[in-house]
C-alpha cells in the first residue's frame, strides 16, 4: 500500500515550520519511505514573538493563537503544494503543531495549530493532536517519534535528535525505549543571541570557549537527570531553569562551551544507563538528527564521550537531519488513518500502546 502524505513539524528551536512530502509504502508489515520534497518556512517576527509567549496568554488569546496557527499552517501547505506541483497528489496532512504546555503529571499536553483550520484551508484530510491520547493513558506523551524510528530507521541501535530538547531512543531486543535527555538548541540559541546571532553556526563560538567547572557541575546535579525513564521535558525547563542558571556566568563563548559539554555528558550518561539497565553490551551506532547535528563542536564532543561506550556517531544527509521528524509525523498520521498503534507505551510509560491523533475531514464528499 502506498500513501503520499505531508508531514508538518514545528519544534521548540523555533527554526520554522518544516513541511515534508513523503511517499510511504507498506509491504507485509515492512515500511519504506521516500522524501520527495521538503521546505522549512522560517517564522517572521510576529510568529517568533507569539510562539515564545504562548504560555503567558489568556485563555481566549491562547485559543485565538491555536486557530490562527492552524490557518497559517494550512496556508503554508497550500504554498508548498503550488511550489512543488502537488495539486491533487496529497492524500493526507499530518500536523504535530507547536507545543505550548506539556504537563504529563497532570495529564495535560497542549499543541497549538487547529487541525480543522488546516483542513478548511487545504481541502485535504488532516490528522493532528498526536500526543493527547497517550497523556490521557498516563503516559509522558513524549517522545512520539520512536514508532517512526522503529519502522523506518532500523539500522541504528541508538537515535539522538537534537532540537530545542535532545531526546534519545534505543532499540532493544524486546522493547523500544526513548526519553528526553536535556534542553539543547533552545538554550544554545538564547546564549548565541547575546552575541547578536540567531544561533552558533557550526559551533564556532562554543569551540572557541572553555569550560566553567562550577556551572558544569551544578547543571549535572539537577534533579531531572537523576530521575528514571520514561521521562520528558517541557520547553520551560530550558528557558526558565537552565538558561537563568548559566547566562552571564562567563563570556557567551565559555557558556556555550560549557553547555555543549553538559549535553554531551548527559547523552553519554543516558546511553551508559540504558546499556546497563537493558543488558546491552554490543557495539552500536547512533544516528544524530535535528538542527544540533549541524553543530560540529557539539557532535564531536558527543562522539568523544561515546567512544569509551563503543558507540559510533553517524551524521546522515542534510535532508534527514532537518526533516526526519516531519517524515515521522507523516507516518504517525498514516498509522492513525489505518487505526494502528502509533505511540509506544514502552517509551512513554502509558498503560498501553495507543492510536493517537484527531482526524479532520477536509475533503468535500
């Protein structure tokens, strides 16, 4: 069976709206994908400002943002379809939305981007609200990409996505494990902005700095890092806890260098813990994707920390680095359409695997 789907992803790094047109083929339970077209539409100042302050909005203003972002996503999909000559070719749109709140301990997660608005703008069927069912089942609701990693990226024992938050996945013999490791690009970008830069391109600033030992030690003692998995982080952990801890404790170069070392240390600590608890000792490969995969200093430090653990770092093509999550959103939506499990309880800690996502019929019948 072949499906032609658009996946939408808006991550906490605030880079922009990722749009991926994917052909997914299922044959006797085996899935393959082909990325046929992809774009990232950077957010203008209006959307950057609004997305940063979602958690401060009144209830009516939050719902207005939810609706407006849905229409914005639908308009960008229409623009994408026209640019790539995809009229009447797209069977389904799958939208992750943009996370405003994530409180799984209170059985609540909130992503703006009204699926009905996307369906109305495009006239195409839409799947959205992908995390809510898992959270209702007492799960973390995150990470949700492991189902796609399990079905589409089978050659790697470990997968690390470095976006606003860094999350780790592990493919065990009898179960799949994944959890949020630590804040990543959101904190690095805020620090780079102190130098008048949107981000630290290639990690040049971080590479020129040196470690601040007391800050490095204080970061690693934060309670979250000592909690067992499954576990997940809200964006506010990076912006409201980590960033105030580290800002202006040294030069921006020193802070960036220290925080990169912290990320690398926590990734290695997480891998070591997983290997120990899951009784896994074989040599392994780790696929690194997300915007942080372009941060050469950070990936180099991760590789150095992982070498004693017999784990090799693999950096894929630019398209996979930047659009892996949008590709997986497309698959999650197709699984929802097929009424098959698309969230793994072994990852989230929910009471069972589940079929997540709300369906909006944009097609006129």
